[in-house]
């Protein structure tokens, strides 16, 4: 393009520029498209101040927002994915794993951490959606199970923030068996009277929805989160009709009795702490009550 | 193309057609052609043996879905005596995609629960093609908990294209129903034997698939997502389903190697549908043996073993 053309096409270029959100400091809300100032957004727990959309966040960030600062101990970080089937489609599963590991800095899609919330000790597990769609294979199931064992051993509550497309098909039936495995360990917690709180964050589908995510003593969802067994596309193809508005969203789940409550991300810490305090009899740290919970 | 035979079985179908033709001729004429017929029958047998000795994963998927393949009710009437069907989940309704009830196996009371696909158009619609809804799994749960109270072993027959993906399923909490079943089955204080008789598709299968012993019929399949679904996600076309089936390892051979399946139950030559009575006979013998073994174990030991097994899935 010559300099003359550039001048001629100037207005067009300018228009495009004005709609682009600069990288880094600015973020565009995926729902209302408002440009959001990154530091402001972070103060607001990555919830859009304009439309209240709960923007998807990484697992580490979730833990930072949720847990008390200070004493934390990661659980089962040595558990890594295994390619038992030597699965290969257009790419090798092994290669998909290493690129996901490079991209996220995590070994697999679940992080388990022992810590506390307002002084109440607990074990928190969080799905990393950016890692292979938060899918559950051996490593996710095993890390979750080991986290639950820590809960059992120390008699402290377990909480899980799920964000996942479901079971990981590259691990085929080993993934399916993780559903049974995680459900079985949760049944142990139940027998021992140790609370388990499941928090569904957008999205939660398939094998995770149909196992650990729905088995909470208390099931919570973030506003607007989608959760269900079958994805909307599959359902539309099966029944050959459009799905109603808001189908499988938190509000739908609450209405149909699948969850106990919808909790705003900024209130999550206090709400979970309050609930667990009543279930365990453990007193909460008072001085933390009005502290800025969001970093 | 003979629809009673699968695409890769067409050479067998041709031979069988020839045999049938000759038999008709033989009846009409005085000429003795029995020798020729016997020769052809022998050839057909050998051809079937050779085709079935080396089936691909995708071919096994096709056998597992054969329209004439015996379904849960076919086995229930042949393997068990004195079956009384029990209905309903006591909350919402009675799901016809799951058949359950009390019966006897060699005289011993057992609880039988099976997924039923239905035969023929009307029956298939009645059974929702074997796709259970939450009330189906909750009926199964009710029956399993009843079995625990009355000290009856639970025997499940798995055969489903998947839990029903529909609006009503989601409204009534299909995810919770599946999850709850697995959780309860992991600690149910009675022996549980699960058998994949046809198609074990994902959550819809494992929702009645947690127990002490997992059987697969030789040409049954068990997968986390259907080969078509997998192909659709990865290759964006169902045409790659054969590759997906191969990659996921959906057959009992692979699943036994992975330590997930305990026992492969051999099928008659050419698949269970070729001789349903023989298949049911084999199944009955195996189930009785397994049950005898499990019942001989102290209950606490049985449960500890079941739990440890669940915890070990995926460990190398």
C-alpha cells in the first residue's frame, strides 16, 4: 500500500483503531464489550463493573481471591497426567499436554491447596479451564481424591471450584473412572461428617457435572454460570428445537433445585466461611470480616 | 445387502444365501446336494471365524449395536427365574429405559437392573432407545438400596447410547442422579456385579456401573464418549468415528489391559445375536460363579476392596 493510499484509506483505519482495546492494561468485557481498566477489574475480582459479568479467571487467581493470605500448602502437585493409551488424533495427546503445560504453567487442570478462609482451615481445589478445557483425566481425579484425603485426615472441609468441559476423552475410560473415584471419596467425607462445598463457575459440563460438582453438601454457582450434563448443542441436535433462554444458567439451576444459592464472586469468601462455620462449629476470624477480600 | 448382516459380514451373507438357495433346490429335487451344502456351511463357518478373529474396534462397535443383538430383557428372561419387575422412582415417574426387579439366579434372590434399548420401532420409542432420564437412575438407586436392606446382591446389565440429553433430563438433575448412583454404589453393603452387554456409553453407563466385578461381553463396547462424538469434536466429522474408536480403545481387550474390566465373557461365533440362548447360558454360568466368590468374602473386606479398586483407577 502506498503512502497515498494510506492517507486515502485513513478514515477506515482510524475507525478500526477506535474499536480495538489495547493489550495489557485494558480488557474488554466478553459480555457487554465495555473496555475495562485492568487494575480496576482486579479490584473488582474480575467482575465487569458495568454489567456484572463474572469473567473467567485462572485457578491460581481464584485461590488468591478466596483463601486467606499466608499459610498455604499445595497438595499432590507431583501428580502429573499419564498418556496410558498413547492417544493420537490429528495431534498426539502427549503434545497437546505439553503445549497446555507451557501455556498455563500448570501440570494439569486441577490445583489443590490447603489453606484457610477467615481463619477456618480447609482444602480448596480449583479447576484450571485454560488447561485443556478444564477436562478431568487421571491427574485431575487423583489430585481431587488426594485433596479429599487431606480433608479426611485433618477433618477440615473440602471445597471445589469447577470450570470444565467434562471428562477428558484422550484418556478414554480412565477419565470415566475418575467420575466413580471422586464420587466414592466424597461419599467417605459424607460418612465422616466433613462438609464439602461445590462451587460451579462457568462452565461445568459432562463427567465433572455428573460427579464431583453435583455432590456438594452445599452446591453454589456464580451468577450466570452454565452447568449441565449435556451441552446445549447436543440437546438441540437431539430434540431438534431451540433451547429456552437462560437454560442451564445458575438461575435455572436454582429454580430447578440443583443448587442452594447463587453467590457473587465478591461475596464468595464470606458466604462460604459463614456456611462452613455453622457446619463445623469453627469460629471465624473476626478481624478479617471487613477486610478487603479481593486483592 | 442383507440387513441381518453388518457391512463387513456381507461375504458371509452371500454364502448363507447360496446355502439357503441350495436347500430349497434340494427340497424340490431328488438330486442329493447335501454334500455341497455341508461344504458351503463349513466354508461359511471358517469365513466367519476368520472375519471375527480380527475385528477392528469400529467393527466391534457395530456388532455391539447390531439391531438383532440381545438386550437386557432378553437376558433377564433367560438368565434369571421368577423375575418380578418393580417400577418407579417414587418421586417423578417410571423410566422404561431401565428395567429392574427381584429375581432368582440359581435359586438365590438377586436384584437385577438393566438398561433396555427396545426392539422394533414402537418398543424403541417406549424405551426411549435405552437413554435413561434422572427418574431411571433414581429407580435404579431405590432398588439398589432395597437390595442392601434385604441382603440381595445387585446385578446390572449395561447397554445404553447414553443418558438422555434433553431439557427435562436437565431440569430434573440428570447430573446429580448419575453422581449420586456412583457415590452410593461405592459403599452399598452387598455384592455388585456389572456387565456391559452391548453399548456402555459414558455417564449413562457408569451410573449403574460401579461395583465389585466388571464383565464385558466379548463384542460389547465401553467408552467415555461415543466414537462419533469424539470424531466430531476432534476431526469435525463423524466419518472419522472408526479412528476415534481405535484411539479410545473401546473394547474389552484394551479395557482389561487397563485393569478396568475384570472379565471378558466370550460370545458365540459371529456375536451374541447368532445364538441368544447359548450367550445367556454362558452369562448365567459366569454370573453364578462370580456371585459365589463374592458372597464368600466378608462384607467389610468386599467393601474395602471395592473402594481401593476405585481409588486405584489410572494408577500406573
